[in-house]
C-alpha cells in the first residue's frame, strides 16, 4: 500500500515506525533520520515545533525496532535490505600448540574434624545462668 493512498485519519492511528517503514519501502533508498522524520511529519501534517519535540522519540523508536538498521554516516534503512557480514578468522597457529597439563595429585579426604578450642563467640556461661529447664511432668502441674 502506498503512503499517499492511505487516508490521513488512518495515518494518525499508525505509529511513527509504521509510517517510516512505508516511506523507506517506497523510496527504496536509505535516508538520514532527520529527512525520514520530516517525511513522517509531512504525512501526518505536523508542524516544525512537533518535529523538534518528537525527533528524539523517533530516534528511540528506530533504535529499538528490529525492522530498521542504522548505517554509517547517520543513515537508516530497512534491515531486510541488508545482510550482516560475519568474518570468521581461522587462526591455525592457535590450535597447533598442544598444552600438556600435569596430572593433579590425588589427595585423600579425611573425616577428621578440627574444632577451635578457643571461641570468639560473645556467648559465655554468664548468659546461661538464668536458664531454667522445665520437665514435661512439672509443666502439667
């Protein structure tokens, strides 16, 4: 569907990203963000003040929308028109060197438990002097 064929009432219900998508699709070329948003504003009949107030929001929309890709020199385009170049460097020298590890000595685990004779605990026998033990039989009386 062409942008000029869409009624203004329907355009007003669309998001900036949807309108930008249509503009880029129709133009078949990359555009600077300011030029692209200017076309979006023209399609919606927005003023220069609206352009200035919402350009940052438009930038955020484009950066978070997976349909768009930012190119060099501030140009934007549809991601479907660009393929990602993946460069895989095969560095054979890295794999030729074999690192020999010495086997770890096995240590026997012992079940011995060592307790520290002196404790740094703040609790002392004085804290327990007021402790009273009640037997179950005494409790029921």
